[in-house]
C-alpha cells in the first residue's frame, strides 16, 4: 500500500527518521469551545498530540498550533479574530485620522469618476 493510500485513508504513517507515528488526518473546523476543550485535554495528557489527533479527529498541526497559542496567551488567544474591525474606542488618534482620510479619498474618487462620465455624456450629445 502506497503512502498516498495511507494518507487518503487517514491511517498512521511511520516516520523512520524520527521514530514518530502520526496520523495524516485532515483538519476540520471547530468552534472556540471545542478548541479550548481539545487543548485542555491534550495538556492534561502531557501534550500527547497523537492521542488527541485520534480522539478528536483534528490534524496534528491544528492541535499543536492551538496548544502553543494557548500557552502563550490563554483562552483568548484561541479566538478567531479574522475580519474583526476595531471600534472607534480601540483606535488610536492616528488610526482614526487615517480612517477619515480613506473615506474622504473614496468619496473623491467616486465624485471624480461621476464627473468624468457626465463630461463624456455631454460630449456625445453635441
């Protein structure tokens, strides 16, 4: 049986160089509460990542990453903050000014495009 079949079948592969056996389970999406539960379970069993992979059906890389984040920043570090915008209170004075300038710049570009289109239409008319 080739390594591709093992990988696709989520069977354990033996890495002869390191003597480690890892499952090639693909990652899956889990909510914040599940991440915390998985990390705490992994830490409770002495960072036994292979065991956690088998039990929770989550990739080794995900569990390793979550444990590292958890140890560095606690449960809050496991939150997914992608796409989250900061509120006005969280922004510095410079960031607020930059935001205002970007909005003004977008408005001026739209106005400029509108005036060019209007000019083009008037030229066609005459």
